[in-house]
C-alpha cells in the first residue's frame, strides 16, 4: 500500500512510499529517521498525534517533525 | 462546494488562492544555493590573518583566527545543508491539492491560537503559546504568512506580541529573531519545502519549533546577556538596573575595570585612560596634554617641565654671547621639552 511520508528533519522531503500491510508508526519512524529517538519528534498521522504502535492504512499521511530545531543568526 | 462554517469557507477560499499561487511559482528555486559568500568571506579572513602574522600583530591574529574558525564552521554547515537539500529526483516536488491545504488550515486552527485568514491581504496568521527559553520569558509570537510572497524573500514574519528585548538591541525579540525575521538555521530547508508544497501545518509547526529551541552557539544575543549589560572592557554581565559607566565615553563599565583619573577624579574605562609619560600616574585622555615634541603628560608634569625648560632657557641666554640678539619676550619658538635646542633665526 502507498502512504505519504513527510520527514521534516534535514531536507524536509515528502514522498509517497510503498509499505507492506500492517506497518506501524514505529516501523515507519525507524525506516525514515534512522538516527533519531522517537520521543524527540512530533509524529502525526493524518495531522493527528498517534501512539507508536498504530498500524498505518493505505493513503495515510505520516509526518515526523523534530521537537528541537536549532535556529541561527 | 457549499459550507455555512465561516472558518471553513475562508479556509477553502484561501486554499484555492494558495494553490494557484504555488502552481505558478517555482518556490524551490532559491533553496539550493552554493555557499559562495561564506567561501569568499573565509578567503578574505585568511588573507588578513596571514598579513597580521607577517607583521607580528599577536592580538589581531588571535581575533582573526577565531573569526576564520567560525566562518569555516558556517561554510561546512552550509555545505551540509546544500547537500541535504538536493531532491531525490528532479520529479520529487509535490504540491498539495487544495483539499489538503484546507485540511492543513483547519488543523492549524486546532493546534494554534488565534488563526486569522485575511483574504484581502493574502494573509494567514497564528499565535504561539508564551515562549520561555532558559527561564527568560519572551512572550507570545505572531507568525504572519503572506502567501503571495511564497517563493520570494520574506514571505513570513515573526512578531513578538509583548516584546522582551535585550537591553542593547531592540530589534532582537528572540535569540533567533531580528527585525521580525527568523533565522531558521536547521529549519531552513524543511520550512522552505513545506511552503513550496503547500504544507501549511508543517510550516507553522516548524517555525514554532525553531522559536521553542535555543541555540546558544549562534544567537543574535545570548540569553545569558539578555537581562544585563556587559562591561565594555571585560565582558562581565551586570544587572540592567544598576551598572556603572565610563565618565568619558559613557560605555558600561564594571567596578573592577573602572580606573580613577588622578587629575579630575572621574572614573573611566581602559580605552579612555592612559598614563603620564613622566610620573606614570593614570589619567583620563582628556586630562592628558601633548607637548610640542609629542610627549603625553599630565597637567602637573607639563607645568613642571615647562618651568624647568624656561629656567634652562634663560640661564643659557644669559651665558650666550648672542643674548643681545634675542631681547626678552622676543625669543624664537622652541620645543619646551627639548632643552638646549634653540631654533636659529631665519
């Protein structure tokens, strides 16, 4: 099935990806944000906060946004 | 599409306009920029450092080395950002359809305070919760997005509702906001991409996350100096409501760095004080006087030197066979301190 994945870390890319049925939010996080800890991110599915064991559905929109984003001068 | 909910009605109209604007603009065009400015700046600093080293200017060399180190760190960060911004493919740019933009606007309304959609101004605005960084309360910020400017410079502004500015820079309302402009740092690429793709919830969320994060290594004004005033000489931060100043230049000055002028009793900073070349007492620069030969003396030493010079001069006149040539009061000009050197008449 296809889901829209938005990774607001680094380059901030959004793209549709194919994932197997039964993929959870945690699986998706580990696949997309390899180096981070999940509690350092706002994780939303279809714009709503979700638990990490939630199973994704076809055409879901999942986004990962870092809680800390360092500004500059 | 019909709706009686005024918010949804406005959201739909705004979403259609935003979509139209984004569809006709290459909003990612400025995202990938090679850091040529940082490279040029580093090259100039290196040239200046080499010059300072050749001439043996130790203090200037230290300062330039620190500047070069900072500039190269920025260059490396810019290169990393540039690399991270490269799209996975040239077809990776994705524009949210109007329905998704409407859903984003409604989600923004649920997540932020005070959403306002001003169709006549092409403006969307929200308000953050009060922001406190390291126990410094900075208040709420209003984020104003002018969607017709997306893809151009400064499409959004960050405005402090009740500004708490540092004492020496009223344009700074947050360690990373100056003149209503957020310096996005790590957030630059994702914010730009979220705007270009019409992901408004991501845009407002990212801006809020930058505002809620403090990066002391790259702040307009560090929070440790926010509520105080730094001593001009040593940098010690003094309370904003009670600190000394240099009686001459009026710059902030701590008690350890203030120096009393032995002549006028004023307290001055290091830059406004110096020592008399004769008695070596500390005096402020205003009290110091220069002799004709360029020596800097306090008034007392200057007076003594002049008197001494006069005495020597007259005793030489008396002994000189040419004394008659120079009647009293008509002697040629001499350097008061170069005793024994008398200018010859023309």
